[in-house]
């Protein structure tokens, strides 16, 4: 399947450059010159959004928040394009649920590489059955995928449909929060340094800072109560999920 991308930026020349090069890389690309124009479109048909931060009345951050607030689009990844590169701005973007953040000016090769990486992380392929003609084996495989979970007490993560529940009530996690919690629950009582978390969850992105990890952990703790105390800070080392 060819991935479809929406680029939203008020610089028409930049939109044309991005559209040309991303289509050259094998993607289908639509452009919108404002958030208002983008909102007139059916956003559910896209697999990725490239959003400029500094636009008109509706900024890229606000548009991103609107996308993440809707059930039908909340899991579609977002990459922000912006001339604002302060840590505060980046943290705001990641707090909204951004999957990546590219500072202007940038190279087209960098954008294409990051788009490819984000799409690969966001949409994991379903494992292929060894014998596709064997319907029984295929059904077993699909059943196993549907029920793959990790849990602690009443805190349960479904790794197949990417949902999280506490006492059977679903909690809303961003993609990064889900991946962090999944990593902790799959390796209980194991301390992970911030560097290890950046490498595993953000694929070693050099733009990430320790503060980014701290913000995500703080936000995650609030969402998994009463298990917030199980997500422990080991001073001077990092974080771990305690089963004690």
C-alpha cells in the first residue's frame, strides 16, 4: 500500500518542494496552505501529517491537538516542521503527541528519512503465516495476535490493538507513553537509563533531551493511577516499573 501524507504549511513554495520530493520517494502527497484548509479534508485517509507550527489563526500545535483529540485520527503520526527549535517548543510538540520534530532549515533528504522512520515505527506489519494456505494455522496466528498482552495486576496493555486498561477501564495513552509503559511492563524491576529509553523509544534521536523523558514519565504516572507509585525513579540511574 502506498502511504498517503498531508503537508500543511502556509509557505506554498515549501509545500511544492516537499510534495515533489516525497512523491519522488514513493508517497502520495496532498498539501494544504492552512490548518483551516486541512480541516475541510477527510483526515482519516492519511497515514502521516507534516505540520508547520507557525501558521495563521490555527497553529500547527492547535491543529495537532485537534487531530489527537478525535478517535478516528488520534493514532495517525505527526511530524512538526518549524523554525522554532527551543526545548520548550519541542516539549510542547511531544506533549501533544508528536512523533518527530524537524527544525527549519532542513535538508529534503532528512525529511524523507524521518518520514520513512516514523511510518515504519507507527505501522508494524502483521507477521506472515508460514503456510498461508493452512486456514487453521492462519486463524491461530490471528487469534494469538488479538490476545497478546502484558500486564501487572489490573493494568493491562494489549500489544496487538495498542490499548491500555486499568481495572477494565480504557486509559488514553499517546504512542510514546504506550511504548514506554510496554517496555517497563515487559522488563519489570529493570532500571532503564534515560539514554536507553531515548534509544529504544525515540530511536536514538539526538534532538531528544533528558527533560523529554521526564515529562513523558510524569504524564504517564498520572494516567496509570493507582499504579503511579510502581513507576519508580532510581536517582542517578533512571526509571523502572516495580512489581513489589
